[in-house]
């Protein structure tokens, strides 16, 4: 079947998710820090 095409589309998506997750967490952490002060 079309497995290579599927993986080509999923790999960048997964990479984007993995990269965006820590960024969003850091942003939320910074927001809560500034809120405390």
C-alpha cells in the first residue's frame, strides 16, 4: 500500500507536535510565574 507516503506526512506532523509541546508548556509555565508575582 502507500505506506511511505503516509509516513512522509506523519513524521513531520509528529515532529511538529513534539516541538510545539515543550514550547507550549514553557509558555504556560512562564505565564503562571508572571501571574504569581
